[in-house]
């Protein structure tokens, strides 16, 4: 006897196959079982899914159904909560369920047949080993003394359901709160698992080292595994199998880890929860932070969101419960081991500063024209170096200069394939597009008029490195930092950005030099501005802090404030250094409210001001948004598709009930409207009601598919819906 079995396979939303396909099985299969199934001329991996409601099933001819090729024995079925998480994510973010489910599994698992998988499972069983028995072992091993603020936060996490927003100043010991909470959980429940998420790959190794140091002596070296896209396919499969089997007690990962199969999940930690990297920008555009909160509720697990500068959405959700707040806010305002210096908030109330760096604003209107480093800042950097301390210079723009320019004919280094400029990289004398990757050698003369005098405009990290080396050429160390770096030596400058860390292991090598004291000045992009524990840095400088003040993106001030606060947090983290730490900000608008709040390290004041503005303008979190993006051979085709879809909304079945709550804005080109010769346009949909927006988007899917087939949309390549977009 054969049994009709629903199976999810990787079918993108454009295929109109959003749900499971029906196959025949020789015996009933448990939902969540991994199988191999034929699809066309290929054989793919699929996941046996829950049977749909009878009224939603279309009649099928059993004679036309194909048989399942085989099951992947040796792997337990994926749990009901995992399947519900995938179903919710696909529904909320308007993607095919199979696309989300199969993308959440390791790539190598999708490619292995039954025989190959059996070999891998045997190899995994041999290498996994058995960790030491936790019974009789002191579970406080490697634990350190907690501050009063840490103790209070942990006590509330232990006794209250959450979700929690851990609002802690940089250096206040949020990581130790994570470690201690995980330690208590694992000691209390022998089957419990914890998921700890970080925004970027380069932050994973140092956090993994701390967790391994704390927990490997108790639970074995295989109890802590990592999950991120920088791992090899074999490594990702090994980590996934360890988590799925329950052998891994702690999973550390980036946004993809939110879909990790963890049958004993009891705690989810989202570190730096404000970071935009938690939002996927390709395929299913999900927010891992928001899914973590949903998964915690689904699994009955506690969720902890940590940040020194929370996202305004999370901050708004953590307001008092009587005002509608849904999160519990835990405040840790003081740095660990630092002297407590009183600071004044906007209402004149003194609060502990906790050893935070003093913020100095330099008015660049009073500095020489085209000045890169102001005289006071340069002097302060030299003084720090002479004392054997380290400095950090932050500029969120890599390359030597963003544009190469001819003054005679006004030629600029535009990309042939994108509506953007190619960046000048002096180190290899190339012009490189950071959008499509198109690269060519720098021309000897202007391609338009032949003028040999073409010059860079603007500046990037490469230019800062070169310029600062010239300005500090006379400075010598007065004190020895390391044996390999004796006093009296020239200044050592290191640049860390995406260009200088391309080679494998290069980032770790350069960071090790900084930690060892073999570097005097660290120059870099946002890669160095967050998450790193640089102990000897006492001065941080932001040389071009105005770029986002007047952006058309309403989220730009939030991102700028967060980035500057994070950068400031790299200074003064070692309580043993007596020098007062400083954050220098060079700006042409020193009286801007953002810099006023930054000077006081007063995130609540900044958040209140931003939320008031957003409420007046009916912006998130007081409204809900979605973007429909279209890519086509021509801008006309992209916009025609969006306009046709907009017009078709009036014909929806529930249009009279939905459209009064929905605002559909006109289609417009994207800020960078052409990338790799593909034209891009977008259309914003907004509603004050999340449920109304979701229902509209679900009903509108059929209109979007139909609009793609219209003659005026000819040339359309792809379209996608982005729910809760971070960039408009």
C-alpha cells in the first residue's frame, strides 16, 4: 500500500508552488523526516511536512504521483516547533515554505544521498565522543565575581518570563551575564540547550573562545559549536548534527543560527540586537532578532536581547508594561571595574557614568579648509602614543578615495555597469566598484579629455592610514609596550577593513597584534567599532561623523548614534590604565542633538527624541512597512510591473475592508538604481496595523504573479517582498 505524503522541496516563491508537493511512500512517514524525492529530472532533498487541512487540498490523480526515492535514516525527524517556526517565517516574510525550510538546513546535507549520509553519521559519532560527566564537577569553574548590577539582572532573568532587553553600557559585562545565565541553565537541566547569536562572523571566534574556556572543562570540547557562513560545508554539517542530536549544549552563530534544530532549546541570547546584520537581505528577508523572540515564545525558552544602543523598536517594546511594553528592560549603566563618575542626564539627574570615555567635539568650521585631522586631535593622538597607549580612528568607508575626478572636464570614475562610482584603491592602483565588483587599472590620463592630472575626491581608510603616518612620522614611543616593540620606535599603524582582511586568518592575525600591544593606531571601518575588547585603547576618533545626519533614510540617525556609541565603547576598557579615555568626534554640526546626547552617553534621551519624531511622522515602530522591489532590464519595465501590481490591488476580494488601512506609495527608482546592468525600482506599502498589512500582502501575492505576465512588464527579471525593511 502507498501513502500520499506531503513533502517540502526548495521551490522559490516565484514558482507559484509555495507549499508541499505530494509524493507516494511505501509506509507512513513522520512529519519532519528528511527524504530524497524526484523533481523533474533531478533528485532533491525534501522534508516530510504536516498534512494540510482537507479543504485546502486539491484533488490529485494517484497514478500521476511519484514515489519518494528514499529516506535519510539516522537523523531524527525535525520537531514540530521547528516546523512551526519555518511556517511562520515563510508566511510573515511572504516566501515559499519550502524555500525557507531547505535554506535553513546545511548545504551539504541537501546534497548527500542516503549512503553518503550514513558514512558521515558514523564519522560524526566517532569524533563527537562523550563529554565528561557533569555530576560531581564544580559548575562554577572559571566563573568570576559579579557586580551588583550583573547580579540583579541575572536574578530577574531567573525569576521572570521575559523577553528581556539587557540595556548595558559597553564594558558593563553583558557577556558575563550571558555566560552566567547559560551556566545556571545547563547546571539545572541536563538536556537544556542555549542559542547565542552575534551579528557578524568576525565576532564569533572570540566569543566562542570565551564559551569554550568556560564550558569545555565541564561538558566536553564538543559541547560548544559554531554556525555561520564562514565555515566549510563539512563544518556546518557537523555543527548542525551536534545541535540536532542534542550533543551540542551551546550553539554560537550569526543570523542563520536562529533556524538551528535544537530539541532542548531553553535560552536564546541575541547579542548586539540592534545590528542591521540580523536582517537577511537576500532570499527570504527575515529578521533573526524578531524570529528569536517568536521562537522563544514557541519553545517556552527565555529570550535575552543585549545592546548598549538598542534598536528603537526594542526600546519601545521595553517601555513599562502599563504603557503597553512587552519586554522587560534590565539596565546596567556602569562599566565593570571602572571608577564611577557622575554624569548628568537631560533632566539634570546625576547617574553613574561607569568610567565611560569623555566625548570631545571638534568644530571643523574652525579648522583649516580640507583638514583631515584637526590640530587638537592630532596632538591628543601623539600624547597617547608617547605614553604607550593605543588609539583607534574610525571611518566607515574603505578604499583610498570614493571617486577619481578630472578638474578639467568633470569626469568621474563612474562604473559602467552601476549607477555608482568606482572607488580608488591606491594600494593596487585599481578602480573598483563595491556593488558589482567591476575592477580595472587606474588610467594614466582622463579617459574623456586626456588630462593627466586626475585626482582623488573624498577619503577612505587607505588614505587615512597614509596621511596619519606622515603626520605622526616625528612621534616616538616614550614607554615600552612589548619586548618586540621597544621604546623610541616609529609609530605602528594598522588598517582593518574588508580589503585588508581578504585572506583567511588575516583578521585574526591583525587583531592579535592589537591585543598584544604591537600597534599604536588602529584605523578601520565598522568592523573594528563593535564587539572587540581592546584593552589598551584609550582614545577613539571619528573623523567624518556627519555623513548620516541629513540622510533621506529615517533610520540613518539611529544607525549613526549606535555606531558612534559602539566605537566609543572600545576606549578605556582596562581599569588598570589610569589615563582618562576619550572619544573625539570631528563634525561641522557640533550642536546637533545627536552629538549632545552622545556627549552625555545618554541613549534614553536620544531614543526619546527619535521616537517622538517617528510618532509624529507615523514611522515604525508606530506603523508597519513592506517594500516590493523589482529588477528588470529597463527602469520602465521595473516600474511598470510595480504600477500594475498597485492598480491590481483594487480588485482584491477584501479590498473594501483592507485598502482603507493600507497606503501604497508610487513606484520609484532605488537610491542606486542600476547594479550590474540591472535596473531596480521599489514601492512602499505602509499600514498602522500589522495584521491588516499581513493580510493584504498575502492576498496581493496572486496580483504580483499576474502582473509579472503582463506585456508592459516584459523584461522583468525578479521581484521580492521585503517585510519590515531596514533601508528604504
